[in-house]
C-alpha cells in the first residue's frame, strides 16, 4: 500500500544581482553548508541496488538488504536479492553473499549479535525462506505458506524471549486475486509454525512490522481495508496467549498505514508510517503507546512518507521522503530529544531526482541512514534507470 508545483524562477535585474545578500540569507546559506558537512557519506560497492531495509546487529555490525536489477527493456530485466555489511572501523559497505533462494526484503536483529533476513514466498509456492545470519554463517529455515496462495511474505521479524521465541509477520494473497490477509508465524527454536490471527471483518489487511519487549508483550502493525476503499492503520497485540486487535481512537479515525515499530520497554512503544486518504495528500504518521493507549505525535515533519524508525539514546528517530514539485524526492527525518523533536537535515543527492531514505540505525550517539538515490533518465529501451544505494552517518 505504499504509494510512492511547478518551480517558479524569479528573474532579478542586473542591479539586484550586484547587491549584497542580507545577513539572514548569508546565515541560512552557512547553516545549510554546515548541515551538509555534518553528515559523512559511506560508499556502497559500485552498481545499482534498491536498498529496502537495514539494521544494526550489535555494537559493531550493520546489515542492509535489497535487490539489484539486471538487463534492459521490458521483459528483459530481472532482479536478484543482495545484502551488504559494515563492521567496526569500516567507513564503507561490503557486499555479502546470500544463500540460494533467500529473498532479502527485510532484516531484523535477533538481539544476540545476529539477524533474521526474509523476503517473499519461494518459487515452489509452499514455503517462505527465512535466513538467520550470525558469525559470518547462514542458516535458512522455511516457514509454511498458506495453502493455495499466489504470494506470501514477511515484513518484519522480532525476537521476543530469546533464540527460541521469535515472531514473523506479513501477508499473503489467496488465489482469488482480490484478497490480502495478515500472516503471523512463530519460531520455537526448531521450526516455524503459523499462529491464529484475529478475526477481522475485511478481505484486506496486512502486517509490515513487529516488535517485542518480552514473551508476553509483542506488537504488530500494518493496515486494514475499509468499505470506502482507503486503508486505516492497524495495531495488534500478543499477551502471551493470543493475538488481538488494539483499539486506538486517535489512529482509527485516520486513513493510512503503519510500517515500522520500535519497543523501548513495556509501556513505551513507537510506530511510524504514512497518513493518506481521499485527498491524496500524504502526511507523515508517528504514534506512541504510553502504557494506557496510542496517541498521534506531531514531529514537525509534515508531508511525506516514513519508512525507517529506530531507538536512540534518549528517544527515537525516523526517516522517509516527500515528493516536491511532482518530481524531486526530498529526504526527510526527525529525532526526538529531551527538548522535543528536531529535524535531521538529511543531505540531498548530488543529482538526479533526489534521495529516498529507507532505514535508520543508531549506536553510540550516531545515526546511520541508508536508502536510494533516484536517477533522472531512462535506459536505451525507455525503462527508468535503476536506483543506486546511499549511506550517510552523523
């Protein structure tokens, strides 16, 4: 459900062009230059890549996943999953080989120095490969896909109570082409098993994120369809016995979706996504659970979509993009500090159509943001050029 003005040029006379800029304008320009210097670029290996997600595995290692496009022209292109890693002391990213058959749409830390990586249903249609990475080694465990499905996949994985208590959430599409339903599965240390989901009176609902503070406090978020055709944010909670939908009046009245969750502790959970409805004017959406209920939070970002959310030393940080003038992707983000929400002032790409942050990670008081730079142009067949990855740290 992620739905990804004309510029006015002011012509100045020759006399105006020779005047000295006001002090305020000079200060603004200096501030812009300072913000650009504050972020340090971390290079990816050469080549295109659509970075979809990233996470910090421990205090020393980061892992980013996505896909790379090959070929040109309609019907002549294909994509393969890719992964990149960065360790202590590394300024730049290095490509990491993935096991055969493993998709790479989402990555989540396992809380013990490793990571869970997963994507969509395998070609045989019966399972969803889930990879576990630790100490440079991969293990792939297949999770059962519902019978007779056209597509299935996970949007998030989270450890709740150790290596034998892990949750994965996503969605699947039954073979009637018109239905999307949420999918919840649990890893018990030896295998994945489907878990009953709440009965929701709709033929459209999906899950894209999961987080936990313990075995009896697990949250999942996504979107649910409505009779009017626009989805609303959806929150589910697991109390150690069953999954149930959570009423959130401050969110239930809004259209949109939740794509990220972060649990700082019991009674302190954050969610982010996009608020978008019939007016087609997407607004960033951030919500907080304080132990009694969920409330909408004003971050000051305004218009746009949010795709990344992370816990920081004293709050959270979130990143995403907005589309300016119908053409330029402008990176956006904010960080919650003891003094309130502060803009991240993310640097824009040097050229092309702009920059789309997809994930944010925090460690040691520093933030790393990864995503894609969108080129402007087409290949020889007229297809849009593929994106290239970016990473910046401050």
